[in-house]
């Protein structure tokens, strides 16, 4: 088993260039099995390294936290490794900073790493994340939804600041291999009692989900580790290619594959703003505008993003800047609807019987628009004699999901941007709102398979909301 730990640390080091032969390394030592193995394995297998250790007592588990600190002191004294200890009230810091306990602990811990590294002239901090931790991270990210980076798992190496990198030498080592290593040497370690419960999502995954996955594939963690390696390689290639082809020229951007285009969009965004609020849905929206040429024929094409930032395509260039909107409220409108395309300010409503109707009219009149929403409504009357579109009005209400709800609340819940709400066509029959695009359909007009009398309404916008 000893050889397995050595080979896997060596493999990770060779692949990700974690540490040179004679480096100074600060080991984050909690006292748990993983960090004890990290400290002892680095000392045993890589004797040329100059090791230091640090321990943070978060004061979250009363006497148990102090027990962990004492254990770390005794271990480092026995191994003759310099140790720095920080004792801090994380719960109090979290309350004062209005942070979660986890985020406050992380901030304090990383700040402590930086201070110790500066004191001893260290450029590498080793944390004891294993392939088992990586598996839990991937499953957690997969469950909540994630792009490629989240499915790559825990990064083997990443910057802490300009002068210090965090490395994970045990990233290819499983928890069972850790336990075998310590048992062979009759080494003790401390156990965090909170790891024994299912109160936290990671613990639930560790105790319930991963054992089930191992019933399907006993080598699940090893297999997932290999998947993460492949995904990291693909991500690194995309990142490298995007860096080498960085441009704001939309006519060049539109020829890139989607994965490259998405990375360049993110890089342009981060280069131009101090914000990190952009998400995959926003990147895809910008990419569609570039690929489909929604900007063509327009002096300027704007997509509003979170944090009052806009993506602007103008003069053939994609740029990001603070959103500047004309604060004057748009004039209210009230228009009868007819079959075919009904064009408003930023929206168009197409009334038809089937999908293929008015294809040439849509292609001609709605160039630069994209489909925003569509619905088939129960309607026995001729829509040209009964339906109209209007702007919203104060006090508007809709009967939907067997409840009467305020339109204002529904618009907010559907995350319709504030600047678009007065432009969104509200579809009515008489005084009754029967359909609000992207928001809801009135109960009395929801179609069922048995209904022969129906009308198809497709709503297009100059940019997807």
C-alpha cells in the first residue's frame, strides 16, 4: 500500500507540476486521516522537501477543536516539523461579516495560509484533498447543475495569490488507500464528529450516494478520477485555444465552435468588468446573438446582464459596459391582433394555426428576432375579432393555477427584466388577460388534447430575455 501512495503522489506531481524536488511546502494539517497522511507521506517519500505545517482551530466543536490542535502539536513535534496554529472564533466572524460559517472559515483559513507563507518565504500550500473528495465534489456539482469546470472536480493546483499556489498531492489517492496507509504504520488521527452525520450535503453523498455507486462499479472513485483527468485536459485545451485566439471581432467570433466562443465571451467579460455575475445562460444568449447575426442591420445591439452590465455589439465589436437605459417610460400600447406577424417595439406576436404557417413572412419581417415563447390556446372564436395585445397596467391580475395572481408578482417571479416589462405584449380577450409570454397562461385557455379549436401564438423578441 505504501508504494501505491508514493506512485499516486508522483503521478499527480508529474502531470500537474505540483512541486519541485527541493521546494518549501506548507501543509494544511487538520489532524484528520487525510492531512496526517499528506504530511507523513511527503516527509517519507520526498525527503528533499522542506516541510512546514499550519493548523486552524475554528472553535466550532468546543473541546473537540482543542483536542485537534493538541494532536497537531504532538505530531509535528514528533516529526520535527515547524507548526503554526491559529485559534479563532469562526462563528462570531461569520455573524459579523454576514457570511455562512463555511465561507467565513474558508476566508480565515486562506488568510492564515498567506501570512504563514509570507513569514517563511513559502510559495506552495498543500491541502489533503483526495480522489474521494473529488468524487463528492463532482456529484455535488452535477446534482445542482454545472458547466465543465464543475465536473472537472477539485483542481490539482490553483493560485492562492500572486506568490502562492495551492496544491493537492493526494488528488489521485482514495480514502480507503489513506486508511490502509495509516493502519500499516499504526498511525493515529482525529475524527471530526460532524463528518459522521448526514447533516451536510457532502456527508450525505459520502455515506449514501457513493456506496450505491460502488455497488454498480466497485472502482467508481478511480473511474471518476480518470473522467476528471480527461475533462481537465479538454478544458485546458479549450482555455489555451481561447487565449491564443482572443478577439472582440464578432465576424471572427461567429466562426468558432461553441465551446471556444463561450470561453472567449467569458474572458472578454472578465477583462472588461469587475463582476463575476455572468452565468452560462447569459453566455449562451450572447453566443446565439453572435452566431445568428441578430446584430446585423442594427447600429447597436444590447443584451442586459446581471449587475447592470450589458453586452453590446456595435461596429462589429463585442464589448461589455455599464448598462445605460433611457429612463423615460415607454408609451402604452393597445393593438388588435391578426393572423401572421404583429410587430411591436422589441417583440413580435405571430398568430397561426400551425408551426409552418407564415414561414416566409417570419423570415422576411423578423430577421434579427428570436423565438421567446410559444403557446397553443383554446380559442373557438376567430382571433382577429377577439384578441389584442396591450402593455401591462397597474393592478393587472391573471387567473392561473387555480389562483388569481398579480401580474407584477408573476413578472418578477419569471425574472422578466425590469426594462422589458412595459414592452412585453399582454395578450387579452376583452378585459381578460389570457396569456403573458414567458410568464403564464390563464386557466380557461390552457389547451387539452381533446380540444379541436385552438390557435398557436408565437412570440419573438429582439433578444432572448
